[in-house]
C-alpha cells in the first residue's frame, strides 16, 4: 500500500471514530486489535519472542494472552490518537487522565525551572501527552520521524493540536537545551534504542543499547529528571505517575550520565514487568545494528 493511501485511510478512520461515542470507538479498537493479532498476525512472531525473552517463567497460555492484550492496547492507542481533536479543554483532559506527581515536579512547573521527563511507549501515550500538556503546561516532545512523511504530517498535527511542540530527534541536544534554559518541560522517550550508541544495560531480560540523552541533558543543565509511567484503568481513564529520579549524588561526568541512565531504565523495566500488557512489544527493541559493507 502506498504512503499517501495509508495516510488517507488514517484520516478516514479518524473521521469515523470521532463520529462515534468513546465507548463505541474503543470497542472498534478492540476488534481491530484482535484482527491485527489473530487474522493478519502483524509482527506476531516478534511480539511472542520478545515476551518469551522477558518472561521465561510464563506458560505458553500466558504468553498468548499477553500477545493479544498487546495488540488491543496498541489499537486503543491509535483510536485515542485519532480522537485527540475531541479533547478541547481541561475538563475533557481530566475526564481521561488522573496525574499523580512528586511535589518537586509541580515546583519545577510553578517556578519555571525546567525539567526532563522520561516516559515510555506505554498505554495510549500519544493522547496522554496531549492531555498532560493541557493539564500541566505545554510540553517539548522529542520525536523520531516515521518513513511515511504523509502519515508523519498527520500524526504531528494531532500531537501539536493543543500547545505541545515537537523537537526532531536529530535536534534533541541543541533544541532540548534551549527548551530547558527557558523553563520548559522536555520529554524524551526512555525505552528506545540508540543505534549510534555503545552503552548497554539490562532491559527486560536482555542487554540493550540505551540512549543517554535524557541523563546528559538533565545533568548538563543541573535540572531534575522524572520518569513518567501510565496505565489504563478499568473505568476507561488513565493513571499517570511522575516520579523523580535521585541525582543529588551525581555530577556532569560520563560515569554519572551512565549511572542516571541505568536508574531510569530500571524504573521503566520494573513498571513494564508489572504491567506488560501496556508496553509496545511490537517494537524490535533489541534489533542489531546493520554492519556497513566496506
């Protein structure tokens, strides 16, 4: 399917789900999740392999259940993303989100000191970021462009609809520092691989290359770093927790940057282990870098 056609179908699906009630739209998302998992089997082998590597103690039945829940969660994420235009004000955001944050996070916001926030691909992270920007303050979010530039344009339009701004990944260090210097909240995903990096740590049962950007920027600026986790609740809302990672024993050195990187990676690791159905297991997180031929 061509890139423009894919983007066009994305737009049409958005028009459809915004005409439905939220309950109807989420039920459609659940159906799409089942289809992606059991009929089209999109990346199903990868998902199951990732789960088995992370949870060798789980039975085949448990792995199959988590596999299906993974697709349902990601379909829900797409539905919530497409319904972002219906989130018009604080009341709409509060109906979706319950935020629990450390007092130091609110101090950073109220005093416009700046802070680094490290989330992961958890639950409906796209809509959650929009709601957080409305309820807290507009966020500066580092994003990686997707190959389909037509679809990328549509998704970025939804991401920035209510005040959040985007920083392209290759500009994260320069523009991220600028955002922090002006008291902004800088958001960098902490569960992605750094294909150009050479620092590895344990993540979900395997050695993984991890990006040190969040730690570098926080320690360079002398600002606090927080980990954000989120999960869906039985009542249809989302629980977001924002907790500070200790940095008072660290300074701006290579060793401290790596120590802080390990600290927030372990927090994300534990949360994903406790709530595996919320994470993006479809991502080839441990993909080996391509070796260039000479």
